[in-house]
């Protein structure tokens, strides 16, 4: 799999929507290193989408485009609510 550029990834975690910022950056800082390589790739792929789409997925308004992204969103939601 492609190697993840951590600098670019951290920059991509900074979103324009406050609601996403409060979920994505803390998850990245606290849990990214413990993810499997496949989960890390899904997280990186998720960040390539625009904020309105991410928000709809996180809020369960629309399904994410892949199961891997759905799984990482559910993991992120479970970790942020603890």
C-alpha cells in the first residue's frame, strides 16, 4: 500500500467545519497510530472528500462510498464519545 505522508495527513485533518474538527483531529492525534494499515489508508482516503460529504456521513445522513470509510467513521464516532 502507499505510504502515508504524516505531515499532509495532519494538515488534511484540519477541516473548515467545527463539528468535523472536533471529531477528526482528536481521533487522529489519539488513535491513528493504533490503527491497522488498512484503517489508516481508509482514514486518509476519507480526508480527500469535501466537508459537506464527510459531515453527512458522520451524521448518518448518507452512507459513505465504501465500507472501509464507513468502518473508520464508526470507529471514530465510538472513540470520540468515550
